[in-house]
C-alpha cells in the first residue's frame, strides 16, 4: 500500500494545445487536494495561423514547436511520468494536422491526442466539478478560440455535452478582422452565433440546470473587467455584457479600446468572445454566469489521477464508463450486439496481443460499445 500511495502522490501533467494558447500544468493530487507545481502559458495563436484553405502556416507551426520544446523541458525538470497532451478545435480542423503532429510529438516527447468536442466538454466538466463542488444541476460553458462547449451535469457526473465550431478567435477574425468595433459587426456576429447554437436549444433548457458556470479565458477576462469597473461583482449578466459591447462600440477600434482590468493578450479576441457570450445568455435564457477558475487542463489532471487509482486497484470507478453508457442510451445502441462485438474483439486481442496494456484494452472495449454510432 505504501508503494501505491507513493505512486498516487507522483506529479501529473496536462498539456492543452488550444486555438489561442498552449498551456502546461503540472500538479499533484493528495488526499483530494489539488496542488499546482508548475504552469506555463504561451499565446501561440494557432487558430489564427490557419490559411484560407485550412492549412497551418509555417509561422504558426514554428510558434507551436518552440512552445512544445519549452514544455518538454518542464516535464523533464519535474520528472513527470504520466502526461496527457490534448489538442482541440484548430487541430481538429487543420488539413495538415498529421504533418504538424509528426513534427510536434518528437519535440514534446509524448503522444498528442486530437480530442473530439464531446471529450473536451467532458474533461472541462471534470475540472469544474472537482474545483467547484456542488450537488446542484449545472450547465458549464467553455468558449475557446475556435469552438464552444456546453455540458450539463450534477456533482461529478457529466450529462449531455455538445461542441460547436465557433469561438472567440474565429468570430473576431470573421466580423472584426479589420479591428473596427461597430454595432453592425456585433449584430452580424450575434446572428451567426445564434444560428450555430440553435440546434442545442432543446437540450440545454433552463429546467435542466439551476446554475451556470463558464470556464474559459473569455469569461474570466470579462469577469475581471466588470469587477474593476464596478458593473458587477464579477458575475456575467446580459446587461453587464451589453455594457461591455457598448464600450467597444464607443471605442470604435481595437487599438482605441481602453478598459481597466483587460489584459493586452485578451484584447485581440474580446469582441468575438463578447458576441458569443451575450448571444448564448439571451438564447438559452441564462440570468447569470459565474466564472470558474477550472479549465480543460485541470480536468485532464483529475482524469489522469482517476485512471491511476483504477490501475492501482485503489478505486474501480472510471467516469469514462458512465460517459460511454450515456452515449449508448442517447444514440439507442443495440447493447447486446455491442457486447457480442466486444467479447469477440477482446478475445482476439488476448490471442494476438497478450501483453497489451490495460488502458489499451479498456479503449478497445469502449470502441466496441460505441461502434454503431460511427465517428464523431
């Protein structure tokens, strides 16, 4: 048991390769308490590095590789053995992502997963639910650079999750790309966001949650400037967001925008983020949103910690089992057929790959459980 406790206390690392920034967080979870050991954030702007044909430009690739090299040094410094590196919407979109990954993985020294939008939402919820514990049914929102995730849940258990291909960076590029902040541009951006979210209105209805939290950098940035200006105590409300939009329109151009509490690195994507936030609050009838300090990377850390506990026999619960079961129910999977496929596949694996890792076996089983649904 002492060996198990020693392993449980070892540091874990999460690398989030987002559209705006790359982040690495190294942390330890001991007796249920989360302790950050190291953190690095670099504004790589990978999303703005996509050309008109959907290819990452060389300058964006170079920025990404340089940042990953610095992160690799941190991993070595802390002697981290368990790492999960995840990439989100930009690399889901990039047509040359395989070429980028072929260069990036040797630099970083660990595999990189391009995760689905629903997996991103699940991990975001894991971070929020652990760092902001509550038994209330809640909706968690994350506005990234090129995607926005919604997820319902209660306690530590996530429910319905969706991901939309619209984010602060992509909206800013499309509607405020010349730097001008006009009422017409905000209206156009809000119409586009409303159309993107329309299909989710029947899923994320107000009767399914009693509190809303937002985990993105966009929400945190807006919360900070609202508090500094005394508009709210940091909570996001439709009227407070309208105040922010009015200040942007008054400034007229991003270069003339001066709002106390707004960091320079957040200025380039503020307009798009505000348009999305205001639209979703009105469209989904959200009276207020509490910003959360949790994010995708903390969710990855907690997920790694839970996997470690399962592998050590300390805990037999794997939240991914519940997620797979929910997906089977939602998409009306023939469970008996899925189980037949799973038994056959696992039997073949035992014969062909007798030394397969436990995690590989679990992933194969989940793939069989969900094979009828098809690719994400």
